[in-house]
């Protein structure tokens, strides 16, 4: 069974997703994602991404500490066979995550300009 390919972690506005590609096979592949936070030191299953047929996993609820290193891995299950795990490089939310720009709203009231700034989504 082939392993998942092109594994990428993307995080924007604290929404963190793991994406991967998988070649077409005769049966529907399912995937298991695991996460290893630095302070835990070992992998644990991401409960929302066990036997998923999607090619992504939402890790927003798993990665909350912005300065902590995390590693992720995913494997494919096709029928009764499993692939090897494929591991990501180190992911640190504070270093690798992106924050979008705030929303700015300007209005005039007579001779005054009012500005409202809203947090990113």
C-alpha cells in the first residue's frame, strides 16, 4: 500500500490543517493521523482523523500552544493493509502560522473620520 505524499501543514488565523495527496487505488483509502507534541514526547491519535477518507485533517483543537513544537504523521489503510507513516517536519504555530490582516472600516461624520478595526476572522 503506498504511503501518503506531499504532506503539508498550513495554519491561518489559528485554523491549522494537515493536507496530503494519495494516488488512486481500487478501494477507498482511509487515513489515520497522529500528533506528537514536544512536551508529550510520543505520538497520539488525533481522534477526529481516524479512518477518515478525507485528504486533510483539522488540527485546530490539537495545536493551541503557539511556542510548542509538534510533529504530525499520517498513514493510509486500504482494506486490511496499511502503509508506512509519513512524518512532517517540525511545526511551531508561532513560527509557521499566518495571521490575516484585520478588517478596517472608515466612515465620516461631519468633519471627523472614524475608524473601526476588527480582528481577523
